[in-house]
C-alpha cells in the first residue's frame, strides 16, 4: 500500500456529507469549522510533501554514491581479470553484482518516489484550491446572511403592525410644524403691532408736534 492509498482524505466528499446533515442548522458556522479542519489537513499534507521531497533527494544522493562505487569496482574487476588471481576476481565480481543490484533498486525507487511526489503535489494544490473555493463560498454565505438580516429588520419596521407608529410620528411632526408656524406667525404679528405702537407714539409726541 503506497502513500496515496493510505492518504484517504477527500475534501469534496466530506464537504457534501457535512452540509447534507447540518447545513440547515447553521451553514456559516459549519463552513467555518470545515475550513479550519481542511486548513489543518492541508498543512499536514504540505509537511508530507516536504518530507517526500527530502527522501527523494536522499535516494538520489545514495544513487550517485553507489554509481561511483560501482564504477570503481568495475575498474578493479578489470584489473583482477588481468592479474589472473581468482580470489580477487571473485571478490570484485561479487562487489560489482551487489552495487549493480543496488543501483537498479535505487533507480526504481527514485522513479516511484518522483511519481508519488508529483501526485502528492497535485493533490496538495487541489486541496489548496478547494479551501480557496470554500472561503469564497464563506463570503457569499456571509453576504447572503447579512442581506437577509437587513431585509428582515426593514420588513419588520415596514410591517402593518408598525404602521400606527409611523402615523403617530407623522402626526407629531405635523403638529410640531404647525406650532412652529403659529409661533412664527404670532411673533410676526407682535413685531408689526409693536412697530405700529412705536409709530403712533412718535406721531403724538409733543416734540414732533411743535416741530411741525
């Protein structure tokens, strides 16, 4: 069982399962919780991806070192064959066979590790896109909830049971405006009457009469 067979976390399937059961209760709260869980899982996947890359680098280094030793043993085998010493030939042959086998094993492992790394990287990027999509959905739901709340409040204020309140308010404003107008009117009349009194007083003043 390879790494990806053990790695069974699938965001989209879990998301559908969560919302099928609980979306009606509190979709935004559930989405927030799911995003947190998905971000945590994505972070863990990122660490696995990083570790896989380091393991691949170690195998590549091991292959390089093994290839160098293999080349060395192959050269030594040629010298042993030239010397005719059978024990050296046998030893060098065994060494070449061991390093050759290890070389093939490392090459196969690196190929498999590279393929697994690319697959893990692709899934990691897919997970990050899923989280981004969920955050966009989160904003959409929050906006929809906000608009719904605003409409609910405005509809409540504009409902029939509040009509009397608006009528009372309008009546109060009308009465207040009428009172202000009347006060202004009375003030104007009083000013005009005061002016008449002043003019009348000046007209009947002895000084004014003598001057005439």
